[in-house]
């Protein structure tokens, strides 16, 4: 039974690390979009809904950065963040 508890802790740590990675990706991409004068909310939403990377600028390597995480992971993190703040 002790092993299962250790396993769960490892899984939670991985989830926490992954959530942090998703947050960092969103922050970097948002900053790059702002620097170019784009609305980050509009462009990230467009990318998430369509899967079209053209919504994300190449500036600061943002298009490649956002591809480091799956779109469903980004959506999950956005929803988790919203629900945690309520």
C-alpha cells in the first residue's frame, strides 16, 4: 500500500510540473502576441478552436513554443485556473 501512495505522489508531481509548463507557454506566447500588437485572448482562442498555428505569431518563437503542449492541455489548464479562482 505504501508503494501506491508513492506512485500517486509522483503522478501528482508530474501533473504539477506539466501545469507549470503550460502556464509558462501561455505567458510567453501572450507576451509575444502583445509585443506585436495582437490581442492574446483572441489569437490564443482562435488557435485553440481551429488548431491553426497561423493565429500565433512567429515573434519570439511563439508559434513553436505553443506547439510544445497539446491544445487540450492548454484548455484544461485554462479551465482549472478559472475554476480555482471562483
